[in-house]
């Protein structure tokens, strides 16, 4: 039965064998042991070995396929994110509005530029006021 090409027959046969050996069924265990001791046939063990080798190969292929699929998904996600950022940037520059933290040409931060401009204006204003106060004191 283990040599059958039908996987359901093989799985059922192994399941039956496991059930017979489970829970200390001594008579079944001794009968199976006797069969393997007195039988010169090693076909059972060769078939089990072959099925295990095939299963190992299948598991490796499934894992490899899943890993490839995950890598492809991550790459597509990255591309979609980049594409969306590019579209948003184009829309904001076409409207002439750039949101906080957005950049123009990827180098100048609008918020940072505004803060720098504001601090320069404030510095100039403070300097002018100090000069006026000094002139008044004289």
C-alpha cells in the first residue's frame, strides 16, 4: 500500500499503522515487530525513506516559493510607495502648495526655510530696535 501512487492511500495506510501502535496495543505491536524481524523484505523501510525524502524536498520548495512571494510583495509595496510619493509631490508642486515637511526638488524643506527666514527677520528687527534705542540714549 505504501508503494501506491495515490497519496491518500499512503496517508491512510500510515495513519492506520500509527493508530494500531498507539496506546500500548501490545498484541499489534508484537505482531508488527515479528513481521519485520522475520521478513527479509526491506521494502517498507525503503518506501518510508523515499516518502520522507520527497516530503523534505516539497517542504523546501514551498518555503522557497513563500520567501520569493514575500520578497516580490515587499518590492511591489516599495514601488507603490515611491510611485505614490512621486504623484503627491507632482500634485503639490503643480498647485503651488507644499505641505509641512514636503520638499521641493528633494532638497529644500519649506518649513525649515520659513523658520530660517523668520529668524533672520526677527534678528534684523531686534537689531534695528537696539540701534534706535542707542540713538535715543545719545
